[in-house]
């Protein structure tokens, strides 16, 4: 009874607060429900017709002509389920015998604008938002959705997501929050300290929740944002008000200003994070679907995943993140001549090398790579690992041989093995053991114990380096200074070494050996590697200019047969990722290049020697079905020595059996 009387007394004391909270929540409810929503559909139609869009009982018709069209439908009210019905064809034409003709439109995108924010759904993603379709044939074509129908009443029901950042809500919340706080500060005068404490708690936590009473659960991020905004503004204004009454405002500014700036910096990423669409999706992931009970449950695993996703989203959305990374990189590079990241180390004359850390191998495979330890010979292969590599490569060799395909295995070196003199002195002062480097181990082991044609590209590049020093060939760097890849000049000599190996191992092809004199080498000295800049976290491009090389074939040479090469030249930006018809007079009917980015950068040179060429980023992966389907004649497997630090791959069973059959026959 006493608790009940206490509650009534509390309500009597704070009835103004409750009244204001209800009014605020009602205003939010009215603002949300009555806000206009614009739905814009971009599409291409075969013929003129009428499109109808229906939502919450409201239907809007729009006429459109054949060809490209963009129609906007504005609704004063959208239902809670956010479902719209789209009738793409009305007044369908009929043939002379009365049969409906097929109509077709291709939807490129649907955009929903609400309260100053816009959500755009591409045609390729529309199927994800599909609820049901009636008398329609849907087909995804690239980034669009093709809709066909021979019905006079086709229907397409879609459910679209809420806007990612409800700008209108936040603006209104700011204004009302300020009005509310000034009002509360006025009516709190003369109250006891106990009542003042209760009032503070009420304002900071209860009122924002009242504002979200009529808001669906999907707007939980707005409620959290309102709590933070109201709490921070209240604390600031309350402190400022006390200082004004105490006539200490000017003496307190030296504390209030840095505190306010600090709070703003700290909570800016919080505001950005919890007002983003990604955070809303993460909130949905807090509950997992229970198939047995046909409902959603919050589990320990779902909470851990939510916290992990929130931490990643928070770290990436920090407002000053890019600027802080830039200043950090500038200070370390400029003052201390030290790399800002462990994934790259800075050597002499501004030469950067690979460092150590987690690296993407291929697809979703990620592994720890330490190129420095490998350079020093501190992480050698075991005898078992060397034998595993030999078996894996021989399995591929024998399987390809059964298909009538010639196999070449090419080992590519990283920059440290070609230009070790640019390494920092503290690394070069350590005794280096080439015999225990994985590159040397595998190349020597395969040459001594296997019949696989192996190309040592490090030897080829070191020979060119010596010839350039002697003036026998043009003097150019083989690798970039601010990037780990070889340039077009280094890629040419690697390509030439592989061609020599093809001719030596498979004389039936006899690919012409191209001389460097067939090209004019063009230098562009103001190149900036954006990927490298992002890696070290700096935006200062001036200190990181590099030389970009392009090789232009001279007229009447082998590579001049392709007009693109005459006009654009050959450089590392030219990469083939799909089947390409290259040269009807090519010596190789079909060439398959599998490897990392180094292999992709050689494809331009090889393309003139093959009638068809296909390039895939296969570091360790081997796809027998794809190789058979494209009727390959030569299969080149290029591998950078860095990826030897990852685990030994394993072939499919059908590939393993080829080696067993070969050993049984021998």
C-alpha cells in the first residue's frame, strides 16, 4: 500500500514530465506515419503500357512508353509491413485472334525515399526482397531483373528495407530534445537534491523510451541514439546552467570546452554506427531462428557474434579514422623512417618490401605470411612438406597429360630476392641462408626428384639485372618501389623465360621468342599506387611517386598484330579474366594461365601466342572440371614464393588417381 502511495506521489510530482513525454511520442508517431514516401522505378520496356503501384490500399497508375523510363510514385502513408504491390503491365495488348501478347520490362533499380534518406535496390537484388509473384516469369540478367508476362493481371509483391539513416527523425529529436531540456531546467528549480536526482534519471532514460513507444522494433537504433543525444545535451546544459547561476561561467569555460570536444569526438562514431543500416541488420542477427520451436531466440553464440560485428562496424565508422591514420603514417615515415604497418617494411631509398601478417590467399582462405623470416631462411620446409609438394604437382602433371594438356610450373620471386641490397641494414646484417629458403628448397627439390617442367623466374630476372648493369639490355627496375609486384618490364622477362621452357619441354608448339628490342618502353614518373597508400594509411601522394612502365610494340612485330597493344601498350593494368579470342595465327589453340596477380600481369604478352586464353587467380586451387570444359592445350601454373608459406594444397581425388595410374604403368 505504501509503495502504491509512493508511486502516486511520484506521478503527482512528475506529471508534467509524463505529459510532455506522451506529447513527444505522439508527435513522433504522427510524423512517422504521415511522412511521404517516394518510390522510383527505373526500367526498360518493350512496349508502352500502364504501371500500377499499390501500398496500404492506395493505388497509383503511371503511363510509360517503350524504351528507357523512370517513374516515381508518391505515397502519403506506408504500411508497417513495408510491402508494395507492383503491376508492371496494365491494358495488355492482344493479337488479332484475341490472345494476349507477351510483354517484358527490365527493371534496373527501385529506390525508396523517406524522410530525407534513400534506399536503392538494384535489379539483381530484387529477388531477395520478393514476397510473391503472380502470373509473371522472372529472370535475373546481369544487374537487372527481367519481368515477362502474358497475363492481363500480373502482380509482383516486394518488401523493401527501412531507410538506413532516418535523417528527419534525428533532426526533430535534436530540436525537441533541446526544448525539453530547457523546459525541465526551469521547472526543477527549488527542488530537493533527492527529487533532482530522480528527475535526472527520468529525463535521461525514460523520456527517450516514451518517444519510441509507438515506433516499431526496427527503429531500435533511433531510440538508442535519442538516449545518447538527450543524455549528453542534458549533462552539458545542466552543467552550464549551474555555472551561470554560480557566476563561474568564464572560469569554467577552460574545462567545459575541452570536455565538450572530447565527448563529441568519442561519441561521433557511436552516433554513426547505431544510425546505420548495418547496425540494424546486426540487431536482427541478435536473435537466431529456432527450427524446433518455430521462433527466434537469443543465444550466447548470437550475442558474441553481435558484439564482434558491432566492434568491427564501430572501428570502421570512426569519424576521424582516415585523418588519424594519415597523421600516424606521416609521423612514422617522415620523422622516424619507420613503416606504419607490419605488413610492409621500408628499405633504402624509399623501397618498400613485404612484411608479415595475415594475408588473403585466394577466395576466403586467409593465412599468416612472414616474408622476412623466409628471406632469412628461418622457416624452411620439412622433408615431408617437400615431398607433399612434389606429389601434388605430379598429380596435376599426370592428370593434365591424360587430357593431352602440357604443364608448366613457374616459381616467381618477390622483390626481396631480386633487390636484397635495398633491404634495411638491420636485416641484411643477419646471416642469410639461401639453402633453407622455401623458394630454393622447392625449385631444387623438383629439379632433382621430378619430371615436372619448372621455370626458375628468379634466375631469369637476376640474369637480366646483370645484363642491364653491363649495358646489354635497357636499364630499368624490374619491380615497383612502392608496390610488391613486378612492373611491365619484369613481367616481360618472366614471360620470355616461360616461353623458352615451353619450347624446350613441348617442341610441338614452337612459340616465337620475342626480343625486348621489339618494344618501345614508355615511363610515367608520377604514378601512385592507391592500394599501397591505403595499406600504410597515408594520403600524402607526393612522397610516394613511382615509375609506371608501358611497353609499346614496334610496327610489324608479333605483338603489334593486336591493335590495342599498338594504341595502349602492355602494362600490368591489362589483365584477362575471361576467355578471350586473341590471335587466329597463335601457335597454342588454348592457353590457361593459373596463378596470382603476377601471372595475371604476364597475360598480355602470352595472348598473341594463343588463339584463346583464359586467366584465373588460382594460387593453390586446381579445377579439373573447368580445365576440361575449355579444352585447354597448355596449362601454366605460376606461384609467388610468398604463398609457399601457406599450407600444402590437396588435389581432388580424380587428380590423385592419375599419378597412381602412371606409377602402376611404370
